[in-house]
């Protein structure tokens, strides 16, 4: 009788080549079973909600129209039994630190070896956190060089990843029409603190008006 798979895996990535590569790895491992593939956050949420057997998720951090921080928070809170493994081209130290703090269990670059991918699965299910060696190597790339490779579209994601959690809260509330006073009350902060957060996030995102900020937030899947 065939033993049941230990690791029931879901893949969230909109790059067919990456998905096929992961499938080829897992299909040759008797301990792994791929239960589904999603190309965006809506498909992912639906898939995990409807399949309680999933216990491992390989997650690209650049899904279309998705705020990855909010998605990770949702997954961590609602699906605590699912081990989250970031599988991405983005290896900026600030981003790695942030998503690990948000609840990601392992961080792999897409240059990870098959051994590292398998090792990450075993480690997270043993209660460990894991960052593969290729992430450390890639993180040494100067920011200018990294941005040039990523291109203008992905640079929006890089800039967004540099916001603090509180600055993201301000972006969300501002996009939903809250005034500074209302945001201060909602977040239990002073109006002066809210104004400071607004100035800081506008500077980080290189935006000049609230309209530009709302559009940017929409592009990142926040509203």
C-alpha cells in the first residue's frame, strides 16, 4: 500500500516555467503531493479555503494586483497550519527581513537548488525558519544594480516593500477616504504622527499628491 504524502503542497506563481519546474521536483518525491496551483491571490485564497489538506505553500512575492504583506498576514492568521515558503527573485535584505517577521517560514530565491527546496520543506515542518544560501549571495548585489535588473515595474514593488507596517496602514486608510483626524482616531495616534507618516511614505514612494498615492495603492492591490 502506498504511503500517504507528508507534504501537501500548493504553488502560487504566475510564471509557467517556474510552476513546471517545481512540479517536476515534487512529482519525483513520494513525500510530496501538489494539490493546486494559483496564479493570483484570489485563486490562492479560494484554493486554500476549499482544501484543508494543504500544509505547505510556495509563494511568489510578485503576484498580480496583490499586496503581499496583507496576503501573508491573512494566511498566517486564518491558515496557521500552512507553512509559508517564499519563492522569489527578490532578495533585498529589507524585504527578506520584513516578510520573515510577518510570518513567512522560509525564504528561497528562484536560483535555489533542488536540495535547498527539499531542505526548506523539511525544516519548516520541523518548526524551523530557513533562508537559503542563494538569498544571502544575491543580497550582496548593490541596490542600483538590482533595480536595473528588476526594471521600472518591479521597482514599484521594491519601493513599497520599504514602507513600515504603520505607513501601510496609513496608505490603506487614505485610499479609503479617511482624513488625517479620522486616521488618527482609527490608529490611536496623534494627528501630528499621521501627518509625519504621510510625509515619510510619500517621500519613500516618490509621490507628490494624494491622487498619485491612491492610484499607486490600487496598483499594489490595496484597494
